[in-house]
C-alpha cells in the first residue's frame, strides 16, 4: 500500500475510533491502529502526518505517540544511517510544535531523548546530545521553550525501561549525562534571564538532580539555580517547581552517590534554614491547602533524609522534630501521614542495638541508647495523643462508599503502625497509660443521651494496636480496661473492636495475676458478639480461638463449659451469626484445649467432638447413594472441613489415628460416590492430610486403604488433591521399609497416569493444578524415598514430562516443574540420593542439551521476568552437577541465537558468570548477568520473537532412551 493511502487509512481509522457510534467499529479501528503501530511503515507515515499542516489534533497525538514508541521500542528496525535523518526530522517537529499542543511536544521530546539513549554520544557530534542541544538553543533562541522540555525529559529517560536499549548502552548513557551535568546546568542558568521560563527551568533542574551526580555541596549552596529555587519558596505564590527542586536537593544531599551528609553539609545547612523559615506558614489560615501540603512535604523529606542526624537528639535536631510534630497535628490526614515514615525510621534507629556502636564498649552504647530514648520520649508521647484520634469512625460512616470505607480502614492500619513505633520507643505499658486516659474520657461519652460510641471504639482500636508491646503481667491499666469492656453498649462496630481487643490480649488473660479471673466476663462479651452481627461473630470466634490457644492449660478444667459454647454456636442451638468459616475457629479452639488433656480424657473429648461433626454426614449417607450424590458440595464440606481442623490441632497421634480408623467407612463412602466433585474431594483430602500428618505411623492399616482408594480414583477422575494427599503420605512414610511395596505401586501408578495426561504444553496449560501437585509429589519422592522413585521405570518418563512443562505460564505449575528438575540436579547433596547418581546421569545426560536449551529459552523470554530466579537456580544446579559438559550445553544453546539479538560479548559475560558461580563463587554474582541476558533478549517484541524462534522451547526433539 502506498504511503499516501496508508496515511488516509490512519486518518479514517482515527476518525472511526473517536467518532463512530458503533462500538464494534471503534474496537476494530483500535485493533487496526495498534497493529499498524508495530509495522515498519509506521515510521514514515507518522512522520509525514506530523509534518502535514492539515493533520487534526487526534492525528497529531496518535502520530507523536507512535513515533515516540517506535523510537523507544523499535529503533533497531532502522538502518544505522537513518539516525541523522530521524534526528533532524524530530528536531524540526520540536521546532514546529514549540507553541503547539503540549502533549504532542512532550511525546516528540521523549522520542528525541529515547534516540539519545540508543545512539552513542559521538554520533551527536562533539560532546553528545547536551552539547548538540546547547548549540541548537544558541542558533534558534525563539525555540528555547520547546528545547527546555527536551532538556527536562533527558535525565528521566535514563531510567525508562520501556526503551529497548541494551543494559550496557543504558549505563553508558547515564555516564554521558552525568559528564554533561555542568553544561546542562549552565544552559539552565542562562535561561533564568527569561523570567517567563523560570518555572520550566526549575522543573528541568529538579529532573537533572535526580541523576544524583556528585556536585559538591559548597558549589550547589551558592549556585544561581539553587538560590532561585530557595528565594521562590518565600514568594507569596508558592512555586511548585521550586518545591520540587528543594525536595530533590534534600534527597540529593542524603544520597550515597553525592558523597553523603558530611560532604554536603554546607548545602544541608542552607536547605534546613530555608525550610524551617516556612514553619509559620503551616498554621497560616490564608494559605491554600495545596501550599500547606507542599511545605509539609519539604519537612517530611527533611525528616526522612536526615533521620540519622536527627536521631542524635541535638538541640538543632529537636527543632526539626517539633516542626514534624506540628505537621502531624494538622487536621488533613493526607498531610499528617507524610510524617509517618519518619517516625518509623527514627524508631528503628533509636531501638536498634548497634545504632550507637561508635560509642565504644557495651555500657557506653547502652547509656547513649537510653539518653536518646529519653530525649525523644516527649515527642512520641505527643505523637500518640495526636494520631490516636485519626482512627475514629466518621459521623456518616454508614453512608461511606466502598472505596471511602477501604481508605478509612487503610488510615487506621497506618495509624496502628505509628502507634507500634511509639510503643517501641516509649514501651507498651507507658503507651497504654496514654491511650487508657483517652478511653476513660471516651467511655464517659457512651453514657450520655446520644450514646456516642465512636471515641471509645477509637481508643480501644489503638489499645489493641499496641497489644504485642504491653507486658503480659501489666497490673495497673489492663484490669481496668477489661472491667470497662462489659459496661460499653453493644453497638456492632464497637462490639467488634471489643472482641478484637479481647483476642489481642489473650496472653495477658493467661499470664497476668488478675487475668484469668476476668475470663467469665470476657467470654460473656464474646457470646454476645457471636449473636449480634456477622462481623462481630467473626471477630468473637477468632478471639475465642486466641483465648483457648493461650489459656489452654488453665481451660482444661472447663472442657464441659467449652463444649457448651461450641454446641451453642456451631450446632445452631444458639443464634450464632457467624459463617461456617467462622465456626472453624471454635473447632480449632476446642481442639487446642483437648491437646493439653491427658491421653484418656483427650481420647474421650476427641470422640465427643468428632461425634458432633460426623452425625450430619452419617445421616446423609444413611439416606442412600442417590441422596449423597445429589447433595450440594457445600452441605458436605462444611462438616468435612471441621474434621480437617480437628485432625490438625488435636495433637494426640494415637487418638487421632483411632478416630480416622473409626471414620474411614464414612470417608470411603464419600470418596466412592463424590470422586467427580473437586470441592468435596479437596475438603476430604485436606482432612486426610492432617490426619496423616498428626497420626504418623499410628495410622496402621487405614493408610493402606486410603492409598488404595485414591490410587484407583485418580485414574478415573484426575483430581489434583489426590496427588497432594499422596505427597503428605510420602513425607511421613517414604522412609518406612514396611510401606515400601505399596508406596512404590502408588508412585508408579500416579506418575504413569499423569505422564499420559500431560503430553504437551497445551495439556499443562489446561491442567496446571495436576502439573503443580504431580511435581510437588515427585520432589517429595526425591527427598524422602529416592530408592523407590529413581530406579523405577516411571522416572525417565516424568523427566520427559517435566521438559514439556518447563515453559508453562501458570506460576505454581512452572515453579514445581523447575524445582523438581533442580532437585534431580542437586541429588548429590542428599545422603539418600548419592547412590542413584549413575541412574540419574543415564537419564539426564542424553537429554541435557535439550533441557538446557529450554531453560535458556525460559530465561530469555519463554517465561515471565518474575520466574528468573527459579529458572536461573535450575540452570545453576545443572551446571554444578555436570560442570564443563553443562557449560558446553549452555554455549550451544546461546549459539543458536543470532548475533543481531545477543552479541558475542553478552554471551561470554553470561557464560563466565555461570562458570564462576558453578565453581563456588557467591551465587548472588549470577543475578546481574542473568538479568542482563534476559533484558537483552526481551528488549522488544521483535528481538524476543527472534530469540524464541531460534531456541524453539516447545520442540524437544528428544533422543529415545532405552
């Protein structure tokens, strides 16, 4: 298609995209335009339309974005001689649009900056792009505003990973820019003479400061750009650009690359003095909220950047701390929260034991630590009083939208974090004392006519937040807090927080002298919570679990009463408002108390607990197979899940083994009739898993029956949960010689069938759960019973299967496959596995080149970036196991990739790093070379397609192995 025709088609598609009434037509136009942007023709068409005076705004925006993305991602499509022509065209466009639509000018500026990332400095003439830009600005002063935008985006593009530049070139570009920093600042200083450009100049200066290049503080302290920014802070109309510059200067002075705080002290003193002079404006009611926010941001930046200096507790430091307290006291939460990171960082320094190591011996270090804690004590006490009110429910909380309610909850969590920081500095008991005074004041409001519950709820929320910091034997405040709880109204939100606080202080109820005596009172409150609302029932059940966990020894004498609570809530004898999931907390609670009973009473209590759960299941089974088959899964799993919790938390192996033995006929009936139902099978296998884990070798004949059952059912129904139950069995019984025969049969049957199911990447993709659980089971076999698995006929078949599935996109399935391969390669690390190395080698060596090729393909684009670490470890394990032979496989795989995609030097660097790490160098030395190779091969879609087309990870071409 001719260029002019294409240009018209682009215009027509854009017109359809923005103006056609039919959604289908708009979608079709959008797809066509996206496909067009990936073509080689897009370069010329976009350029022509941008130079065309008749192009409308929609066309200009689309074409400028197209040209920008082409330069960023597809620059390698162009011949090397095209650079100068492209640069000149973009330069002309920059001049053309210097007063045009800002969005178009920005896109063109970014395109020029991206071009500079791709093309070395020497190609721009003497001194690189910054010199080129200076010359252009000197030759064409009328276009300075447009060129200033380019100067602003240049340093930003140094860190833009959308640009498909090689890592090495990206590093060089950053060095080129830092070497041209002085020229850039001189250009900006010269532009200060044009007062209308001052904001733009300062924004560009802020951008260059982000490069963190080491300009001495003494130079910057008197630099015209810095002085202009500082003086702009004092003007009546606060300059956003000047705030950005000062913020960047603060960050710059604290960065390691600038030489650090000591080198930058002249500049720091200037900055601190100037920012501190703005403190009076924080309370100036005539100031716009955005201005106050900008000033607060500078104080927060100062706190974050100079926290190490502030932590010394000097008088100068305390002036900054008091200013940050003033910011924290402002009514707008968005402003207050800017200081939260500072309070956390300061707390970490004050409480960390090695923070004061320069003070010499242990006694001096401790003395300095205590001095600092004392200095900041009052500040953190004030902070607690200030932020605790931020968690109060708003008056109109019932009308809040979902998003607003979510934001309010996030505010509460953030304040809770600040309170724990304060408790770390002040101590939990001292923080509790402050919050208790707030609670007493708030409780008095609960008795008034409006029954204002919100302040009391806020105080209790805060007391709950610091529960881990309050002494478990605290005797002054906590008894009074517990007494107050029963006097509060049963408003749903308040009751929910009351239940949460009871759960949070369960250790105190167990350990404090008066704690256990409060138990009847708090249990009554929890029972009310279970009856009031769904939310309060959920928190009450959770609190009950915490109490039974922490007070389990003392509660053994009250089993009868606990069973009564359980029956009331779980069996519907009371009006329990909680869900089936909430009731599991009660099952867990009772199970943990039963664990503390002596064997015989524990056996009786377990029988009683199981009896209450099994009765409804027995009733369903008694109604016959048809009824059981037609039941909704939820009607069965609600009871089976309770068994899982019982078997998990009742730690009496013999008693649990007896229970599962008695229950096996019921479980078998469900297995036989519901094997098609994934949800029921997952629930039942989970219960069996915990029974196996707790009972261990007490299970006796039941384990054989269970394995026989799942082995037969798996071949018919392919439920992944049968595999994960088998994994648990292997973990417990794998090394037991008496189980060897039926475990070997089970392994061979399960793996043989799974290998037949997973014959292609498509099958892996449609059955990721089976793949995941199969290879988890295989890894368990390598660790716990290699003697049964590795010599078996199914081992080579499963290795072949794993090779097929390496590049499956499902995260868990992919990780399981890669871990399985790593475990095979690491076999020599295991004392059990060492004797099977010759068998392993006979399977792996013939397949080594293919496995390596697929792993290299996974590193270079067949799997997402997030899997790099797992893939790299598999490749490293292979190299450690097979040494030079494996390195040769890697070299062969890399040689398949054309040099246009990966240069020889890039291959060599990766191979050398792999060789070094395999020889014993720190494994972390491989991280950067792996990331670089991956980055090079994924730098744009075209390169990624070339690399994957060369490595062909889905074509295994396996050599038949006898």
